C-alpha cells in the first residue's frame, strides 16, 4: 500500500498557541490537532480493477478520479474471459496478486460463491442499504448460501426474440412485432410455429443452433444441474431431460441451422437466409448488425416476448477480494460504478443493459430506438424483458464446466454426429466427473 503525504512545516522552536492552531490547520497532523485537512492532503490511494471484454468504464474512471483527487484507478484489462479467469484463479490460489476489484461474469461467478470467504462481504460496507437498487435476482446471483453479498451487479442480458420480417412474410406469418409476440407464449408454441415456418420455407432453418436454444431454455428451469445444496442432480432431473428432448426433436425436424455459435460459419450466416429467429439478449443486437451489415438492415426486428416468461443471458459483477489492502475504498468505487446513474452512462456508451431499477425510468434507456431493427423500441422492450425475468435456479460451483459438457454433446447431436441417447448419457457421465473435481483455487 503506497501512501504519500504532503510535507508539513515543522518549526524548530516552540510555537505560541495561536501559531500552533494555524500550523495544525495547514498540515496533516489532524489526529493530534483535531482540525480538518485540505482535500488535497488526503493520502494517495491506487485502486486496481481487473476487467475483461468491454465494460465501458474509461470515462467513469476519469470522472471518479476528478471527484476524488487522492484516488488513482488502474485497470488491468484482459482481452478474453478465459485469460481473466486464468489470472484470477492463479492469484486466488497463491494468496496474492488480485486486483482491488475483480469483475466476474454471471456464467462463472458461482464457483467463487463457494469460496466466498476469500471475498469481502459487501454488507460490511453498506450492501444491505444498496441492494434495493437492483433486480432481486441480480443480487441473489452474487449472494452466498450463508447470505454474504460478494458482488455488485453491473449489466444484464434480458432476452427477447429477434426475427427476420422478410422470412416471416414468406412463410405467411405475421411480421408486426406485436403480433409476432403472440406466437411465442411458451416453448411449445415456439417450436410449433417453427415447424409451420419450415413447411413453408424449407430452405431456411427456424433458429441458429440447438446449443443456444438449449441455453435459453435450460436457464429458465427451477433446477438444472444442481440441487440447492450444491449436489449434482444428474439423471434425477426429469425437466432437464425433457428440455434436452425438445431441443433434439427440433434438430430432427430441421429447425436448427446447426451453426456453432461464434464460428466463422455462424458469422457469415447472418448475411444470408440461414435462419429466421434467435433468442436475443440486448447485447446481441450489435453482433447481429455487425455480422449482417447492410444485408440485414430493416429485415431484422425484435419482438417484446420470450417463451415461458423471461430469460437472461449475460451480465457481470464487481467483487472485492480480501487480498485488497484498500477494501473500504474498493467497495466504495464498486458501488459507484454500478449505481444507476453510471449504468445509464455505460448503456449509452457501449449498450450494456442496466440491472438497476431506477435506470429503467431514465428516458435515455426506455426511449432508445434501434433504426437497424426496423426502428424497434429496444429500450422499452428490454426494460419489459428485464422485469419479466424470474431466476430461481441455484447454480453450483462447477456450473460452467458442466454446462460446457452438455453443450458439447448436444452440438454433436445437432450436427448428426451422434444419437440423442448416446449424447445424453455421455454428458451425464462427463458432467459427473466435472462435478466431483476438486477446485484448484
């Protein structure tokens, strides 16, 4: 911890009482003198924050440092999530080297909740007074089994359905987003509409991949891979198997374009008529626009609906490791960065959708319109979708690894490389091994 103090004048001879009071007011000897120090006399503190991808915080850092001249913020930015996790795990295991604030993605914070004693309980720094800022499920996602809050919520990824208006018209389906929303009240109606579409437009699939559809459906279950006591459920969970069967049947019916997400084939497919719909969090709009380019402008639209209620894909938290030597200041910065006012600024800058309730009443958020998506009122749509999310699913410490296993096997089934039964059994077997692997952290 580096602290630099402004030099004070220390006279060689004794001072008279009046002179002594003046000297105390002008130096940092506040403990002895009892007088306040100037703002510039505060100890200099360096706060490090480890992030990945694009958090959109650069302007906020400057703003915070201007308001707190004694604070210097240094960002440690990892280009990929994997690189960030690798650094985090290594520093957590060694007991040193972690940043004062460590960002964590919603898809893997769960393994760190099991090691919550290595992170600051933000309730010690006012989290109980702040938690009503956020959607309740966002707070729950960073709360340990024994009630400690280890993270403040940044963005979220509420999901709607993105669809191709031109392909819907070709299939004789409604194209107006209000009417489209009526088609997808649940997953059963979503798949049934897809089969109707496929019969009319055999050259296009209904959605991009089985894996991303599985991700959307699985995340809505009350229980998926774990019980509330962190026990891997394996084949006990009948609803998980039912979800698997629904997605696999969709592949068998030709509803999937069988495109591995983020692959070059997937990217190129947006510049053609490969598929007509996809589960669509707000941040994915930028991906679609980037991939589809001028070809997709006006063809893509967004319906204010998600089958079976609401869903979320994405979002992060800011945590404070106990390794930090500046826990109070780090917690204060994390709370400020995730406040509604700052979340609105980040939304306007990089499109990250806020997780704070007050942000949903901000005109800059709720009045947002996306010209590329046929002037869809995306701000209000995703505010509605965020409020519709009810995430009650408990996610255990090996959630990420287990989901990768199931996704990998499902991809093979989707591509016709193995049977549904073989894929399911292999996923169960490999997931059991992953669930029983001891943490290295």
